[in-house]
C-alpha cells in the first residue's frame, strides 16, 4: 500500500536561513512524488514534482526537492527562506497508472523575520 | 482557465439534513477525489473516482456518498450529516489513466459546519 510520512508537524526557520521540510514514502513500483503548499483559507497549490531523471527537482517560488531512492525520501528545500514562505506544506505520492493520490499529514513552516 | 469549482464555499447546516457539495472541473481529467482536512490530521481521502461510473472508497468514507455520472462533475453527498463531519472539504482532479505524473488541481474548499 502507498503511504507518505511527514515526521515534523512544524518547522521554524529564521528568514534568510536555509529550510528543509522532510518527507518519506512507501510505494510498490516507481514513485511519482509531489509537493503542495496551502496558504490560509486557500486550496492546495502545486509546487513541484519528481517523475524520473535528475534527483534534484526545481519548482515554484525558489523551492527544490531532492529525491533519494535508497532512503525513500523526497525532502523539500530552499536555500534562503522568506517570511512569505510561511504556510502548510504537503507531500504526496502516486505510483503506477490509474492510481490514487496519497497525501502526508502536512508540515507547518513558520519563517520568523 | 483550468478550474476546479466547489460550491458552496461555506455551509452551516443542522444534524440530519441531507446536503450536497458540488465539484466541477473543466480540464477533462479522469481522476477526481474528495478530501477532508482537520487540524492535526492533514488531508484524508473520502472517495475517489478513476473515471465515469467508477468510484472507490478512500480512508474515511463512512457517512458520505459520491456519484460520477459525467466526467466533469463529482458531487459529495451527506445523507444525514452529523457534527463529526464538521470539516474543511476539498475536491481535487488529476489526469488518470496513463497520467500518474500529473499533479492534482484543487478547488478552493468548502467549510462545513454541522450543528
């Protein structure tokens, strides 16, 4: 069965510092991995995805994510955090064709000025 | 413009009064799904559909019904709402067959309160 784990409920970072939001997954077959962001009173917005190829994926708003097959991880990163990055972040996985999308429990990212 | 439209955005209702939350998409996506979001529990899948007339239970289907009579619409039905169904609901769509690499597109959400 597919599953996604986000081990941290909250991540606190000072503005200008690098940030990492962790995600691990479990699927049978090749994984398709996604990150989404949710701002207050809004739906989820797509940030980036890993399909195949380069393990470092770049996405919107300066975010990137590193796929690590041996550790079954897909951590979200940004070199220099902004206060406006404060939001709720979700990792998600699909595998195979015609399969459902499973989301992690979410990590609240708080960037202090 | 690609859109997933949910209605209503906000709803307060009483226990036991049947209600329907509508979801419509204009992207011709096969896959549609309903999630509920509760504090500390993240997104939990209620039902999903791979195509017209094909629906499957997610992780928390009790108390909900869905139908997929046409590709663009995927209504969520609460036959007899209870207070524990008070939540924020999201509809999402994605390409289905042959498209596992497709990201999901979300509606704006429906905040439901059952009193």
